[in-house]
C-alpha cells in the first residue's frame, strides 16, 4: 500500500513538473514541484526496500540539492558549478552501490570495450562545448563527464553480472542520465532550445525513476 501511495504522489508531482516545462512554461509550478521529486523517490526507496539502499538514497538526496541549485542558476550563474558538484557526488554514490552489488570480479572485456566508447562520446561533447564554454568550466565539465561515465559503466557491469531485466533497466536509465546532462550542457553554452526544460526534465526523470524502480525490484521491495 505504501509503495502505491508514494509512487502515485511522485507521478502526480512529476506530471505537474513536466506540464510546467511545456512552452511557454509555468514558472511558479515548475519551481514549486521540482524540489519535491528526488525526496519522494528517496522516501520510496527508504520505506519500500529491505534493507534500504543507503548509497542510492544518498545519491537521490544529492540530486535534490543539485536540482535546487540548478533551478536558480539561470538567474544566478554561480550556482551552476555547485549544482553540478552535487550531482557528481550523487554519481559517486550510485557507482559505489553498483560495484558493491557485483557477485564476481568485473568482466574486463566489458570495460575494455566500454571505456573507448564513452571516451569518444566525452571528447566529442567537449570539442563542441569548447567553442563557447569558459576554459575553467571545460575542465570541470570533463571531470564531471568522466564521473557520470564511470557510473554508467559500473551499471553496465552490474547488469552484465546478473542479466535480469531490472538490472538492464538500471543501465538504460544511466544512458538517459548521460543524454540529459549532455543536452543541458549543450543548451546552456552552445544553443538555446524552446523546449529545453521539457527535454532535460523528461530524460532526467526517466533516468532517476528507472534507476530507483530497478533497484527496488532487484532488492525485492515490498
């Protein structure tokens, strides 16, 4: 029952957030609903998983802090960096969880294939961003992209180790995270899009929700 109630409340808030992101936008609703999303997912995992996946909950709460800071970064650009650092710390928490759940040593063949692919994607995005992003931020962006790529690769190892649908859902959600953050960076520093808030939030919510639901199902949540 509690699982259904929390998920229903989360879906209502998420739907309101996405509605607020549709151009021309409803700023009051967007600002009111966004800070509620990650705490609700964290509460869902805390109450519905036994044992509670504490690294994942910590990652979601760091995501909440990042959401809050980035929400106001349009008017206060100085908040963009600490907001990104909050998300980076959350990715470290996710990485720790995925690696701690491996049943055996990581498959080095997967690492050897995945690393060049992720590295190529990082270099391509940085090459695009360097035309308009300040150099000091470009270095920070590179570190952030490495961290989120490590998180995604750890999720790939997590999925390959168990090979269930839910493990692969978690991995797929990390790819949406990569797209969401890459699009956000491109939109902020290279080219503005009318539907930017909707694209970023839709992919971001699918990513966080996919990760949380996957972990819930993997741990046999109640």
